[in-house]
C-alpha cells in the first residue's frame, strides 16, 4: 500500500511539473531573407507580440536567411506541417497558380498606394487559393519598387543581350529570355555568392535586395525602372491554427494586423534610404533613359498579355477591380 501511494504521489508530481511545458506551444517560422532585412525584423516583432499577448503560451521562433528551409521550399513545408508558419515571396510560386504572380505583372502597380490597391483587389482570390492548400493568410508586406542592377551602362534594352541574368520567378526569367540574356534561377540567400563568383552579372530587384547582397562589390549600375512592387506573404498551417484555443487565435490575428501595418510603413520609409546607401557605396543610381524605359514598357505589355492569358477570367476580374479603385 505504501509503495502504491508513493508511486501515485510521484506520478502526480511528474504531471504537475510537466503541465507548464505541455501548456506552452512552440512554433517555427522559416523566412528567406537576412536577419537585418525589414521583413525579418517585422517577423521578429510579430513573434514578440504574439508571445506577449499569450503570456508566453505560444512562442514563435523566426528562422531568417533560408536557414531552416530554402525559399522555394518554405510554402510546402508549412502545407505539410514541417513548419507551422512561413513567409515567402509569393510570386516565386506563379508556376503553381498565375494569381500568385499578380503583383509582379510589369508596370501594373508601381507605387505603394497602387500596390495596396492591387493587394486589396487580389486578396479574396489569393486567400481562397491558399485556403484550398491548407494555408491561412496572416499578413502581406511589400518590397520597394524593382530596378535593374548591372555591370555596365544600359542605354537601350538591346544592351542587355548576353548578360548573365538572375531570375527568381516566372516574370524575371521571361524578361531575361526576351532581352537575350542568360537566365539563372537564384534565390535571395544565394545571390551574394552568385555575384561574387560571376555566376550572374545582372538582376532585377529592390534596393533592399541590392543592399542585402552587397551588389556594389560586383556591380556598378542601378536603373530605377520601378517595374513592380512584389510582396511577401506570411501564412499559417490552417490545421495548426484551428487547433489553438480562441484567445490564442485572436492574439495571432491581432499581431498579424499590426505587422502588416508596420511592414508597409517600414518599406515606404526605407525605399529611398536603400537607394541612398547604394549611392554611398559607389553605385550609379539613376532613372532609365527614355529609350530604355520604352524597351521595358514594351516587354511589360507583352508579359501582361501573357499573364492575362494564363490567369483567364479570374485574373481579368481582379485587374478590372483594381483599376476601378
């Protein structure tokens, strides 16, 4: 009897000791960009807001710089439950669904106000598509407008022929093809090494990516084409989210809304700062010549037509809704 009582009390003690640990939930959130990138910093702030709102009940660990999963693998990792949350540049999945590439349709939305309108117009369709894949969208944050980094002056689009062009989605790969460049698919985390080793000598991206990759160490020119404003999407595995209690779900959604507002504000403030940093590091930062701009516009018209054909009636409906805003 004494032995049984001892074992029972010991078991009760183990259960009581384990209860706090069992009540605490730990999640992983893989991301593709360096820890000091505004996207990663925003994710860290989001995780802190969630932890504070849940009194430590839900702890989210951010894994920046593609340290947990490479950029193209993050979305699949969240779908399959290998990670509970993730942040991706949604346009890298345009081959999966044309709607995922709507914010990189050239010259459709080139300012932050227009990018927000396009987000609002496309959000219902994208939410529906992500939901069908088992993902719940939490928040969306833009990058700065996209320009062209290159190792030589560009007067016209013809000057891009033969360049080793870094592509990161369908649109950038197609641009490389149309200008006669050699396209190489490289995600952000691998870009610094690709530039340093000469695998690529040109690419299209934001001032933020150029700063992160220290583009000035290999390239000398940045043309502020302002082709589009891509966006990063942060989502959660829907089953994991629904398994949480209501107060925790509400804490996540509230923190997500705050993160979205904070992220848009940060990028609007830092867009010009990044360009100033490129100049300070010795890069030539300038608008495209009229001839170069006209060349990009022609390519943009072709890519827009291609996208609308792929996206069909759903894509046209979103574009029409956006243009009415």
